[in-house]
């Protein structure tokens, strides 16, 4: 496969990465055999043909792994738990019948996602972070570590075993004394971090060490995982991933920059109508349910009517949809972006098209007469339901799509955790019964750019501390999980959370009266 790089593949062909991705049978990749490892520094792109369907399928498989890693880290998983989760994700999504298939899938998927994440600093940072964790987990399980380090051009050599093995020196010699003192210190460090197996290996003289400048392993130094002597860190064989991962990330980072230059100059314009849209979509691809069915009960076992929307907005809407509902009722209007996001969300929770038209017609009155509504707006709402134009079944927007949406002056759509200032965000959360520590945690995470984590904290605050185990990735997922919890409470005899006066006020407020929202949120 010819990749976007200034290199010639093994086949001798050169050109665009996309030129080889034509719908034809994939030949067996050259050089693949069961003796070849999957672990790679990705310094060279694979050579061979890629079936068009595999181009997307492989990329999505790897994307599921990377997003799973991100989700596990966001839920605060400990290192050992994260390691197990990563291995499970790899086994589920990046495994084929043979090792050769595993390597082909791994190589192709990595370089396709490079294309998708090479444009933009945030995309590159995200890709490097998840790929670094995936590499570290795989390296830990790699049986041929020494051979891989040599192949990867690792710049450090292991210390001679006799440096930490006093038994190989003459008894009573200064060399034996120095080795014994060093061995005791290394054993103490291993025991202090709770690694008795490493301590035992050191005592037997079976542990290799690399002596490196302490600034090359800041994470190990910060966690007091290594012995420091005169500015040098003794890094054990089992810890070498911390030393290798920065080199891995640096190499991938250089590759991302190179890919970005080549993509924008050559492949992008040449492939605007074919694979460019696919590559563009991968960086923001939502991989969960699309919530596209507009059948009654799609949102959680309930038949939804227009009259139910105000109550459901207070009980189970995520902040983005609750705010748009409030703005709609206060202003009797939403701009196009807001109408699209809210209407598709309502479609996803199970509001039928006729009920949706009834809801929007009521909310637009009295500013918009029924006749004007029918001429100016009804077509757009029917279009969302696939009843007009190309009759495409549009699906609700995911969190990523809302976060990356362009929000202009006067727009009410997008992600409020990104668009609202801290004070306005606290006030908006308060109207959803999210206060105290939960609200402060959501504001803190939003300020740090972790918008979906902030939404997850708000979910917990609005539902008595109950968390969504899979994280919040879609507004309709938030709604669905909320309805499940409220239904379970109802079955236990616990009354549903009542609407607070502040949140319920817009429902009975006369048109034209002042909005209850703070000025910054209006």
C-alpha cells in the first residue's frame, strides 16, 4: 500500500495513500509470517493493496480500542486495571485468524488513523496519548523485548549483570561490596513499590538494568519507582516501557507532521470526492448506537408526546438539550443549528414526526403564525425525519459532533460545557438540580476541556450519585440511562424527581416575559 510519506513501498510503487485503496481483493502482505511480531514503532508504512472496505473497517476497529482506552482512563482505572482493559480491547477488536493477519490489521489501522488525526493539535495529542498507552501495554506482554529494543534502535545498553550481582566477584573485594550495596538499594526500591517478584529477580541476579539520565523517565521518578544515584536512574527490564514510550511517541509525532504536510499538498485535493470525507469523519466518529429510530418508545420504553417534553426536559435531558428547550420556550425561536440538534434529539427519544411538528408549532407561537410555520419551518422538521428531499434518515448528534460544531453569536446549540463560562455553567447546572460538589466537579472538568467527563459528573449529580458506567458519549444515551434509573426507582416505590420551581417556571411563563436564564447564557 502506498502511504502518504516520502518513501517508496516494497512493491516499488509510489503515490497517494488513497490510490491503492481500490475495491479489489487484498493480496497476502509480503513479508508476513507467523515469526513476525505485531508490536511496532510504525517507522515504515506497510506495502500492499488495501480493499476499500478494509480501509474503513480496520480504522474503526482500532478507533474502538483507542476510545476504550480513553474511556478507561477517564473513569480513573488503576494501572493494572487499565492494562487488563487494553489487552481485552485488543483481543476483541484487533485480532485475526493468524499473526500475519493481526499485523496487517494493526499496521493498516494505525496509518489510516494517522491520516484522520494528523490535522490539528488536539487531534494529534489525543492520538499520541492513546497510542502510547496501547504500545506500553503491548510491550509489557512482548516476549522478545531484547530483540525488539535492538530492532527499534533503542539508544541505551543494559548494565553488565556483574554490576548488581556480588556473587560473581571475589569475596571481600571492593567490587563485591559495591555490587552488594547497589543490589540492596535496588531490592529496597522494588519492595517499596510492592513488586516482590522484581525484588526476588534482583537478588538472584536475573534482572537487567539500564542506567539513564533521570530526566528521561520523569514518570518513574515522580512515583519513586527507580533508584537515583548522581542524577542517573536505574531502570529495570520490567520498567523499560516508560523509557521506550517517549521515543515511540516522538517517532509517531514526527510521522503525523509529515503525513499532514503530504495530505494537504497532494492527497487531500485529489481525493475530495472519494476517501477524503471518510478520513475526515474518522476523527470525530461516534461508535455507539445512532439513536436514529423515531418509533415510539425508542428513548426508554415510553411513548413520547409533545406534551411530555417539558417534564422530560427537567427530569432526563442532558444540559445541552435542556438549555435549548429553555431558550426555545423563552425566545419562541431557535436558529437553524439549534433546531437541527434539538429536533433530532427529540426524534431519537421516540417523539413521532406529527408530535414533533405539534411541539415546534406550539413553541414558535405566538411569534410565528401556523401559516408562517408551515411555509418556513415545517419542511425542515419533516426533512429531519426523512420525509422530504432525499428522504435520508438523519440521526441525532453525538457529543463529539456537538463539541466540534461551530457556534456563532446568538446560537444556542453546541456543548454548553464548552461554550458557557464557569458562572453561567453553575447556574445552568443548578436548574437541573446539580449543585454542590457535583456541580463544582463538572465546572472543573469543563474548564480543563474534559466536556464529556463534565457531563458525566452532572449526570451523577442529577441522579443521586449514580454514574453512567460507559461514560457519556451521546445526548440520547444520557436520556436513555436517566429513564432507566427513574423507571427502576419507580418500580421500587421511590417517586420520580419532581421539577423544581426554577426549572419549571418557563413552562407557565407568559410569552415576552423576562427569561430566567442568566445574561451570559441567553
